[in-house]
C-alpha cells in the first residue's frame, strides 16, 4: 500500500477538521501524519488491486465504530453471550445484525466465539469495555464522529472547503454523549503529557490555563 504524500495528507487533515465541525487546532496533525510512511522516489505507481485495497480500508474501522457506538463491549463485559441475548441489551431489533457484527469482530480478533456465544478478551475489555486507566473507549467513540466527518469530504471539497453544508456527524448515542466522549478523550490524551507541561507554566501568572 502506498501512503498519501505529505501535502495530500495536510489538505485532507484540514478538510477533515472542517467536516467534523471542529476548530483546526482541535485536530492534531501529528496524529494523522503518524499513520503515513511516505513513499520513496522509487515507489511504484498504484495498480488496480492496490487501489481497491486502499478504498476498502475503511471496513475494519466501520466494524469497530459500530461496536463502540452500540456499546457492545460495555454490554458484553466479562460474560459470554449469544447475539440473541446481546440484541435486546443493546437496544437492537433482532439478532441477525448483531450476529453479523460480532462475527466481523471475531475476524478482527476483538471477540472470540464458542458455539453461539461471544466473549471479549481481557485486554479488549480493558480498552473498549469501560472508561478508566488504559481505556481508549472515549477516544474511539470520539473518532467515530470524526469518521463520519470524513465521509462528507466530497461535499466539503465541492463547497469550496468552507463547510457550507449541514454537518451530520452525531452518533446514535446522541449529541450529549458525543460531547462527553470528546471531553474524556481529550483528557485521556492530555493527562500523560501534563507532567511534562506543568514545570514550564509554573512561573506564569494566572489561575487557569487552556491548552
């Protein structure tokens, strides 16, 4: 797979921030750039199969995002449940869709399956089943909203990059829970860095500091 050149990544980063209705400083370029290893001058042009693989790269993300939006890992916890048992607890109509989603999560290594029952490995429960130290649940839920913003990239480009269309990126959990996830995600990202930053601001006058 050939990653996008740096200039392309910068343009997409700026557009994605606008898609999500967020100020530019809220989206960290370093997070996006870290996903790319820039091709060498000898990199070969993409062939058709490479392009297809590139385009369908969103599939795993869509599966994980659906699971965290439905709070599947939180609902499952340490239990081993069938999709028929999970569906009503998750507020889903029928077990068929839950079965498809859970089977996809098994394929990604995020769930295990024994007979008709699904369970989450301990490491996955710690990361996505609840919020707290080591959890990435809030960050993943926030990224699900960013994901929906990226889905509107064509509209942003067509509108001149000015976000002139109606932003539609709230999850099925609702705006209030999305905002809560955003706040917790920013805290989870910032807390490890706080110890490095505090010594440099101790000499400044003021009661409150904003990042």
